[in-house]
């Protein structure tokens, strides 16, 4: 099931592509969140508000906050949140989203040279087009399209960045195909004002390939683009259909 939490209840999803990896909806706590747990720490690059940059991760937390969230000190707030829930401070990435967590989409695919797990929460209430003149904001706002892309395999650092580019292109393609517009300019949106992404790489040598490229013309890039496209689409559409 690609939208496993649609009923909004606690649920644990076991990955088929990455043995030992789990995704859970923690909906009955005071601060609902999606938790991704990995069997071993992975190399990562991310724009997460907490645990971002180039770090080693074994947990990713996507926390729900409402649109009135006080964002004056999100890093300290997320740090306190992670500590309160017992997640390891040094190996956890924390994101925030105003999208209801039941619309989380999970897409995954095992492969001969790598296997991929993609988990997305996507809403387009603050859709925007990069490159257009528009209002900007100094303060942090909770992310609206959060993509957690986990690849079981080996990749060079340059390839990791290439994978982020491919995933971003796939996200922008979804918004184009769904006709999502920048609410301020009316142009087709390329994302939202507050998107975030976490890319994690296991370094698993069993596949026998160390990937140097992840562009759209490669097998790996094709998998990344397809799964991100499907996952972002599914999260947006499930939210739209649930409102009808």
C-alpha cells in the first residue's frame, strides 16, 4: 500500500527494498510525526532543519506542526522534541511539515545495482516558482514538500548531489503535470516556499557497483525520478481526494 497511514492510525511499515528499514506513523503522541528507522547509520546529505548537511543518520523524523507554529527557534525546538522522544541526537534528522501525516506516501523498488525507499509528505498550499520575483521571508516556516529518499547501495559524493538534482526535477515535474500554480504570480510552480529533502545512502557493497552518476539517463537516476514522481503525486492527490 503506497499510502499506508490514510486511516490516520499508528502503523509500522516494513520496507521490502531495504531489509530492516521501517517507517512508522506516531499519531497518538502529543506531537505526531513520521519516524524512519534504519538498521545501521547511513551517509546523508539533507536540508533538514535539524541534523542537516553531510552527516551520519539512522533516524529521520518528520514532525507535524500546524500552520500557526511559532517558528522563532525551530532548531532548538526540534532538538528538544528529539530528546523528549528518545531519538539519538547525533544521528537523527528532523523535518517539519504542515501536511497531515496520514497523506504520507511510500514508494520503493528493489534493484540489481541499488534499491530505493522514498517517503514523502506533500502539500501545495504555499506553492512557488523558483526564478520568479516574489515575496521572501526571513523566518523559517515548516516544510510542505518533504522528501526522504533512501538508497541501499554505493554512491560517490558527487553522485549523491546528482541524485538530489534528479529528485528535485521529478518534484517540479509533478507540480507541472498537476497544474499547481504559484499563488502569488500565477506561474506554474516548481516547488513550495519551504521544501526539504533528506538523502541517505547505505554504502552496501553487496550490489557490486559504486555509482558515479544519478542523472535521468542512468538506471539509478531513472529509479529515483520515477519513485519521487510517484510519491509526490500520490501524497498531493490523496490529500485532494480526501477533501472531496
